[in-house]
C-alpha cells in the first residue's frame, strides 16, 4: 500500500507501562508529524520531523513522551510510565514538504491507546 | 499561541439541505487547509486555500478564504448521507508545515 501505516492499531496498557507506537510514512515524504486526538476533539500537535531531525517537540505533554525518526523514514513515539490521561488516538501524518506548494498531510489510521 | 475556532460545533441537517461551517483564526494565515474525518476514521485532506478572497469548488463543496486571511468557510450544497463526518480547518503556525487544527464541526445528515 502507498499510504501511511501505523502499528499497533489498538493498544491497551496498564498504568505505569511503557508503550511504543510505530509510524511508516509514505516513501519519500520529508515531513512527519505526530498528533494526539482525544475523543470528540481535533488533532493536537505533538512533534514534527524533517527527515531525521526533530524540529519541533513543543506539543509533547511531558518528558514521558519521546519520539524519534533515526533514519528519516519510520518513526516511533514512545510513552513511558503511561497514565490514564494518555488515553487517546495517536495519529501520524506525513507530507512531501514542497516549498510553496500544497502542504497536504496524509494521515495514518491512528493507534488507539487505552490506559487502564 | 495560535487559536483556530470553528462554528457550529455540531450540525444536524435533513438530507438535501445545505450546510456551512465557519473557521476563525486568532492570527493571519498564509494558507488554510480543510480536512474531513469520518466517524472512526482519520483526517483526510480536502483542499488548501492560499490567496486572499480565494474561492474553490469541489462538486457540491465550496471553500472560501477571507479577505483578511483570518477566516474561512466550507459550504456543502444539497447534503448527502456520505457527507457525514467532522470537518476541520487547519492553519499553519511557524515557518514550516506545522498546522493548528480547528475545533471541528460535526455534521449529521438525516436521511
């Protein structure tokens, strides 16, 4: 498939557990974004990568959240010592980042995280 | 920080009626994007507007960017049940592609 894929699609964690969420962007897409979407809300920005460089992590809620994209392709969002308030859908999006052109973001299906 | 608000929050319409959602930004935008999210799905890009006063159409959907580039609207003519979902506007923040999503308008179409 040519779209953005995410895994796992669903994750149930006990409070205090660490989780790792994976995102495979569209091949060749320079920009990669992570968003958190609570039920009934719009996506909230977490962090942004341009290739392997994390240019903005201002949206990460706490130092328990960590994201990486070591080779400029696949990205992982890690949440340490999960709390109930971390329960949400985590969306990954990628974009070609054509300067002056469309900035269409292609979203993956998301990972629904439930922390018990 | 930048805030992007949408009204209404919810809208129920009878199939065949028109629908409009309005988007307002606290700051001037270089461009505005619109996304649709079906229930249980993920946001899907609809369109991007760049020019002041720009109007674009996609079949029954009409998108408009305000003259001051701080507001935008999406109008759907003769709604169909396939239009059900939440419509988000999104405006860029900073010098790159980070966007702030609006609060969204959830559309329900009654057959």
